[in-house]
């Protein structure tokens, strides 16, 4: 039973649980590094710090606590800052990185961005590279649970439309919904990760590289232990495996769960998945034509499919140095950085379903210019989009584009070339990873001004948490103390509907 009287116990319980899990992972990596005869003190420091703070916080929380809206947002915002900060210790202690660069690398991992400040990949041991990969895998499952279970309940950026049917038993309260969703999504996520690792192994990758790349493929992360990403392996079979599993990483995991549990027709009925697939195929076709003079026909198709899937899903792998491609080919990829995968996927970006809402909303306004009294609901597939969702999507897009523009301006002021600033801003905001020119897929962000790297660390954080979640703390209402009420920690949608019905009956 949810503990309705446990006010203020949700945040410490969630943070404590996350820190204890981080402590277990870091302790295991300490042993792993010792077995490889590599540095391990950074992992031990992370394990010790996370263990102590996790035990303290967990003891102050309560497993059945139901949060209010503000408390749920605090848990989300704090988790995505605290875990990357503690997980940055191995980069500093074992990898010799500065604190700023370590935080950039760690945030890039947990937000599944894939941007890196590494310039000498030989300076890192196998344990540290696997730590990078695991941070992306953990960040991927974490954001999936948030996107499917938490954000729709809080009506974040219009997500209440996108998950009318979440995986697992339906629960109105947040805490049991979190547990049910986490279990269901983790099963699909883990199974696909295992299948991906096997696929890479069959394609000829060594076991270490296969596991590391599988962890970052399903997370739509893009970290690779090879400084040249997939281009460094010269393995076309592995690239075809990556194309398939990047496609899955950008699909709605709630939809994949329903397909895996006996409802495969839902895949064909989903309007967003159809649009997502069409975008991948159409963009790949255009890019294939643009690369026809640079590669053989089969290689052009492979590189096109690979890079389009990598950019749309915000994975960020590279099968070639696309920063050297023709300007039209580069522009195709830059445009795709603004798209993103499906809602409920591990990918970053705006998301396909939001662009569908924006496109249909724009078409409706054009028609209304001629027929102002026409009743024209916005529909996505068979669902009618409520007006509050249309407004929420518009607000999200406004904040998203605004943050992108401001970030680009600041990077230029700090001395970055415009192309570098433009692609760095959208790449970090959309959690894509590589940009163009000096931050291309074979380069790093290390040469950017320290202020720029600090800003981009925040931008990765904001982009991963859907922007609105982060910027709500800058509103005056956030800092005003909420009115004291009787103990009702969470008002679900069914509670609100029931209360409304009772009120109407009384009148």
C-alpha cells in the first residue's frame, strides 16, 4: 500500500536507492579494474561516497511514499545532477581529467549524449571505457522510465498524450506505476541489449567491444572505446547490426513491450512509428544520392542508413567522418539533429510525435485563415490531441529553440566558429553527440572555452530532461511555499475526475 502520510520521503528514498545502485556498480568496477591491473581508486571513491550518502538518504526515505508534483520534479532534477557528479570521480582520479572535463564526460554519459572531451583514447584503460558505456546504458533505462511513467503523470511537455497505455499493470499513483513500468521496460531493454551484443559478436567484434557498443547502442548513447567510432573497425557487418538496433533504440519502448507481449499489430497502427520509419528511409534515400560519387552503391546505402539512424535517434556513432562530406550531405544530417526519435524511446531531440502535432496544428491554423468557424481537431492517428497538449508542445518547442539560440550565441561570443557553435548547441541539446568541423565525429569538445564546456554540460542536462522540467525552477511560483493541506501527497487524474463529478452532483 502506498504510504500517503510520508510527506517529503519520496526524494530521499529515490536518491538513496540510486546512490546505492551506483555504489554497487562502482564497487564491481573496482574489482574489474584490479583484475585488469588498471587504476581503481576512482571507482573505490565513487563506491564509498555513494554508499555512505545512499544509506543516509535511504534511511530518511520511505519506499511507499507518494510525492507531490513539486517533490517528483525535485527527485528528477536532483538525480540527474547527483549521480553524474559522483560518477565523475573515476575520470578525475583514474583518468587524470580536470573536474570540468570529468563532469562533462559523466553528464554526456548519463544523458546518453555521447559528446566527449577525450583526445587521447590510449590514456584510458578498459575499465574506464566500460564505465562510460555503462553510464549511458543506465541513463538510457532511467530516462525511459521517466518518459513513460513519470512525465506523462506530471503532464511534462505534452507527454500526457503520448502514453495513454503504459507497459505493465495500470496504476494511477506514481510509486507503483514507477515499479511496474521499470520492470516491464527493463525486460525489453535488457533483452535487446543482449541480442545486440550477440549480433556484434557474430559480426566479428571482440567480446569487450561487442558488450561496450551494445550498452551504448540501445541507450542511443554513442560512446565507443575506439576514437574513430565504428569507422575504426572497418566492419560493415557490425554496422548493419548497429543500424537495426539503433532503429529499436529510437522506437517507443512501451510499444515494443506491447508487441512483445502479444500485440504486434500495434506497431503497424502507430502513427508516430510509421512517420519515424518514413523519415529514416526518405533521409537515407536523399543522402545515398548525395554520396553516390564518393562511395560504391552498396557502401553509399550503408553509410547513409547508418548515419541517418545514428543522428535521428541521437546515438552519435559514426561509420565515416561525415565532417568531410559535401555541404549538402552535412546539411541533411544537421536538419535531422532537430528531429529525434519516438516518444518513449531512449533517443533525445524534439521527438517525432511533437513534430506531427506541430505540423497538423500549423495546417489547422492555415485552414482557419479561410474558414475561421471551422471545428478542426488535431489528430495523431486515431487520437484527438487535447488543446492543452497542443499548447504544451508549442511551449516546449519555444523553450527548446530559445535555449538552442542562446547557447549558439554564447559559444560564438566565447570564440567558437559559427558552424561549430551551431552544431555543438543542437548536438548537446538534442543529446546527439558529434557536431561538425572541430567537434566532428573523429574530434572532441576539448578545445572549446571552459565556459562553453560548462554551458554545454548544462545544455545536455536540460535537453535530456525535456527542457521544461529544468526551466520550471526559474519561475517565481516554484520558490513560493505551497499552501498547507491535509495529507494528500498525490492527486491522480482519476482523483481529479472523481472530485469533479462529486462537485457537480452536489451542485
